[in-house]
C-alpha cells in the first residue's frame, strides 16, 4: 500500500539519523515521493538528512540517477563536503554527466586540488562534445488573438550566460509581448553545465544558426520587418548589440537588461543612429557593466540618436522587481 509522506515524516527523521536504518525509506514506491521528502528537509535546512534521502533515492531508482547526482552535487558543495563532491563528480563523469567544473565559480576553492583539476579536464571534454552535437534552439510564441493575415512586430530574446530558454521565457513574457509581438526565445548551444548555456561573440556556429532561424521566422510568419527588436540579458545583450550595430540582420531596436557591451566602432554607431534605430537599457547602479552601458548611451545621445537608460537604485547585475512594467514601456516606445 502506498504510504503518504505526511504520515511517516516523523519515522523518516529517526531513520535518516541512522544511515543504516533504511527500512522506512524502502517503503516509498517512487522517486517522486523521496524527492518530496528531500525537498522538505532542504527547506527546513536539515541538509544532512536531505543528502541521505537523495543518496538512497539514487541507489533505488536508477532511472533517476542523473537527476539525483546533480542534486547531490549541489548539496555537497553548499555543505562544503569536498571529498564527497570529488567522489560524486568522479561517479558522474564515468557516466558522461557534465557538471561545468571549469566554468562554475562556486567551485573556485578546488582550483589547487590535483584531483579536481584531473576531473575538470574530463568534464571539459564532455562539455565540448555536448556542444559539438548541440544547436541553437528557439521557441516561437504567437500573440493573443494571432491572425496569419495581420503583420506583427518581432521580438528575439537572448538569455544571459549560465541560463537557458526556460528560465528567460517567463521574465520576458509581459503584457505587451503577449498582446503585440511574435516572440522568439533563443537558447545557445554552448554548454556551461547540465542545463545552462553561454553565448560567445564571433562564434561561427552561433552566427550561422541564428541567421538561419531569423530567416526562417521571417519567411514563416507575418512579420512587420520594420519592427524587429532584440531583447537580452547580460552576455545575451552583447550578442544582440553586436548583431544590431554591425547589421548582421535587419533590426529596428534593442531593449536590454544589464547588457555586457562589446566593442563597437564609431562608424557602426553612426550608422545605427542614421537609420533611426532605438536602444533602451535597464540596469542597476551597482551593475559592474554600468560604465560601458552609459558610455554607449552617451555616444548615441551625442549623435542625437534614440536612446533611453533606466538605472535602478540599489540593484546590481539583475532584473528589477518592476522589470515587466519597464519592459512594456520601452517596447511601446520601440513601436512608436
């Protein structure tokens, strides 16, 4: 008979205090039930018990081995159980799981550890192999009351580094986006960890595949080609700026959050302004990229171009609480 989580929680507390007492854990019939128990322990900051449950879940439900291994990776790191972290990476890498060891800033404390460096080399090889076989992905979301007989402005969304399409999509789904735009949410092919990706400037594969996506969208949907807008966060903003200012594809404007500013020639800025394109930046007063963001806006302003910048007090390299409202305001400005 299936045992409910709420009815055995007290017994489980006793069990996980003694790693040999797995009788009650064995009463659970699914990985999902054990996952729920482990989450309760995590939320109550009972991390040792969460680890015991996760380890047992991995051993009992082999089909969830990858998921459990990645969660244990996080738990071992935050509890600073370095030897267990190393063992877990060794275990996962033998199964070709990718952790992003050389790219994860949380693991800097291992940089002088010979075993970590050995594992990081293996991990990088796995990550490079994954990226070699991956492609830029995208998802198209059509506006409310979409009609194939009406032209719509087009919005491309580039996620920030160490993020993915699924994470960026809800952030960049606002009232104006839902009502007025054909939205295309992009995801890089370059792995940073198991489900996080990064953009790189001047990457031949990214350039080729993005252009193919752009042309496919223009061909497949009723797009108003005079209203094509790029939006992006952080390093995604670097790609968006590079494409827009260097006329990689036709773009009418950019709405960016905390963009990393690439090198842009004065002639490219002059052309951007001359073609009456618009740029809006939402950022924080403590954003490490703020100076270059302001420098770009000032150059556009100096040429009497169309630019706006919103510097949020107390914020760093992040989204503002009222980001959706700011986004809608700037998108409406783009459409004027």
